[in-house]
């Protein structure tokens, strides 16, 4: 099986099983078949043909195939056999078919009857399916999310034994299986439903773009624009990762796709390996907060908030711009400090030629934005139409023409790329279902508010720490769903704007991807660069420092989320830009071409914090500090003090 960008997106450490002979073709055939089934369902083709498939039946069959694929491809441990299937994986495959097939049969044969109490067969298969989901998540990611899910399941069963705020009635296994397994509010609830309708459409869209050659076009376009300036390849990494990352849905997948090109180029230019890896990790992580797609998290946020896509897209724009501006400035300062020049024009693609040969790749993206923001199509419909546009616009050119082989390859890669998302969303459904039964979500919000003693600053710190911990080792989609359920309600209850609360937990969940000890985006980038992981993580933390600051900014100043008068939005944006310049200069030691000594750097960092803090009074003081620092700059350039 080819090691595509989609398959590299799986953050497991066990490796894939090396099946041989005719059995090696089975996973690929299953992945293509699964994706075709999902596309036909999401595209309402079954409805057009008069074939009615209940939602839970669709989710159950899709999850069943995903589980079978995982147990076929991924061994239990690093010592498990790689060339054959052990007996326990054969058993897991059989139970996966039985567990998901049982639910599909019930919903298809009994007119969607929901059991409050599951029958004995339902209890057994419910326990087996929950175990299989957790085991599959462990194999695909790590032990963190299974441990969290197991905590909630045990709480649901034994909460009657706990004291105080956490005390509950406790639920029998029959009731738990009825709610979390047979009903559509647990495994087959909202998270899995969103993953297998909206997210799957965008995974397919991104895979079609990659197969058509659009990924290379965007990288070449970035090189033609900034490859010649100082630190050019690093700036290419920032731009290319922002473009591709918004579609990829995974910081690790983004690193694997763009990092294999940008990291070696950065190292060749003179950047140290750990810095090159950190630039790619931070840039790739930022793709998840970059409109218009935000790795499909934006559509899940729309479902939770009950607002329009366009309002969330607009709200994400200014914070994302400030994020990448800060990273860009930090990269530029490093280039000045190291005397790193850009690549010769002769080694770079021509902007005019690149645009002339690949301008048609922009059409599907513009169509996507138009159908989402103007025509107000459903997210999945907009993605499928834009995906079809990729095939149409590529027809005139041989390189970008989507022939049958490329189409099947994209569909198969999409199916493989969906495995982690599917299984983690099924696990997230268990959390959501447990919270629904026990009311623990309300209790956790009450607990956070109680611990903060009603203080919003303290609550924000607690929410940030909680989001960081819960975000470790899980996918972006599952990370946001968990935080939106567990942490965001506490912020909203204390008066934070719902949009700001959800963006706050999303940003702080993403912090875990670039901040040690887990920092899975850093691990991926360091592996490509051959750098020390800890040193790379520390550098990524410094480069991505704006990630830690922006969430507090838009909680206290919703104008950054396009909420408020035009004057307030302009003030917040301008002060944010100045703050990014001051922050980069204070941390990196350079402002454009002028060095900053150690006495001036604290003044610039203070100016940055004042400018990034909401309110015109703090902005005026910040501008004053910035001006004072400028007056103190020595002439010329050189290494920072």
C-alpha cells in the first residue's frame, strides 16, 4: 500500500501490518468501497435512486468497515506479527461486524425503535463495541483518549459511589447500552454523524486536490512569491502550510505533506534543523485555525453554536492573520540574525509561469467559498460540487487531469485518511452520551466556576490548562468536540461570548500539538529534520507564543472576532498588528533590519502585551512604549544583544 499523505496522517507508533499476497489488496479495496459508499450517501444518490438508508444504519456500517480496516492493518503491539493476522484480531474483526451489524439490523428492521434498556444481546455487543472502539483509538493515536473515555464510562456506572458534586444515581449496564450503543446519542451520535457527513466530504476534497497536483502548485506559488527574500524557504513553509493546512484537518498530515519539501530547503539555506522543524510544526498547526475550512472544525463549531458558517468564518479571520503574521515576523528575525538570504531567482519557479499553468486550481477553492458563504449550500454539498470542479477544471491539462486511476487513488486515500477521524469521533460520542445521561457536563462547568471562585481571569487559566491537557495526543476534531462539551460551557456561563468561548478552547487545544511533552506535530517535524525533539519543541513554543496570547485577547475584546462596531474592529486589528511586531522584536531580537539589545527587549515585550490587551487606553500606552523602544534603537544591524 502506498504511503500517501492521508495514511501518514495517522499518529500511531506501531506501524502498519505488512500483509502479503491477495490479502494485501483487501484493505485498499475496502477503503475505496467505504469511501464510495460514503460519497453516495452524502451526495444523496441513494435517495435519488429510491434507496432509503437510515442515518444510524449508515453510521453503523461505516464504523464497522473502519474497525475492520484498523484491525486488519494495525497490530496490537510493536511485537505483534506483521505478516499475518493473529487470532485475537480475527476475533476483533468478527465482533466489529457483529456489534455494528446488530445496531444496523435493529434500526433497519424495527422502524428505528430506541431501547431505553438494551436486551442481553445488546448489552454484550454494546460492551464489546465500546471496547473495540477504545482499542482502535489506542492503536491509531495513543492511550490518552481511551483513558478519558474509560473514565466517563466508569463514572456513568459507579457515580453513585462518589461524594459531593460528583455524586449521581449510577446506571445499570442495560441502560448504558441502550443509550450509548443502540440509541443515536452515544457511539452513533453527533460527533460520528458530523465526521461521516461533513468531514468526510472535505477529506475527499483535499485528496482530490492533492492528486490533481494542486499541492505542488501552492508550494511553487509560495516559492515564486517569497522564495527569493531572506529566509525564503521558511516563509514558504508558513504560507504553504497555511493554505494546505486549512484543508488537511491535521497538523501532522500537514507537516508530512509540506514539511518534506520545506524542511530540507530551510536546512540547505542555513537554518538549524531544530528551527526548521519548529517553523513547519507551528505553521502546520496554524492551518487548523485558518479560514475558510479550518480542517473542517469550522463546520462542527457551526453545529454546536447554531450559527451560520459565514459568521464563524469571518470571526476566525483576524486571529488567524495575527497568528501567521507573528510567526512570519519571528522567522524573518531569525533570518536577519543568521544572515540567511533567499534562494537565487534562477532556482525558483516563475510566478507568472506558475500561475499560468496552475490558475485553474484556484477555481475549486473560490467555488467552495462561494457556495458556503454566498449561496449558503450545506457544507457537504459545497465540498462535493467543488470536488467535481477539480475533475472538470483539470481536463484540459495532462498533469492535472483526474483520470480513473487518480480518482480511485484519491477515494482510497480519503478512506484511509478517515480512519483516525472516524474512530476518535465514535469515542467522543461515548463521552457526549455519558455527559447526557449523568449531567456531568453541567457539574464540570459548576466545578470549574467553583474553583475559579467566579473570577473570569482564573477561570480562563483553568480552562486553558484543561484544554491543553485534554488536547494531548488526540486528533483536532476529537480535541475540539471534547473541549466544546466539557470546558466551553463554563466560560459561557460566566459571561464569555459563546463564539469566543469555543475559539478559546480550540486554540488552547491546539497548543498541545506544538508544546512539550506530547507535541505530536513537533515529533513529526523533528523526524523529518533529524533534530532533537525537546529542543524543537522549545523552539516551537517560542515561535508559536502568539497561540497562547490570542485566545485571551478575543475573550476580552470580541472585536477581534468581528463582533462590534467598525471602529472597534479596526482598532483591535491595528493594535494587534503592532503588538505582533513588538512581540517578535522583543522575543527574537530584531525588528525588520534593526537589532534590539537586551535593555530594549523588555520594553518591546511590555508594549506587545499592552497593545494586545483590549482597550484604547492600553493601546495608547503600548504605542508609547513601542515609540520609546524605537527611539532607543541603535543604528545599523547585526546580531541581537
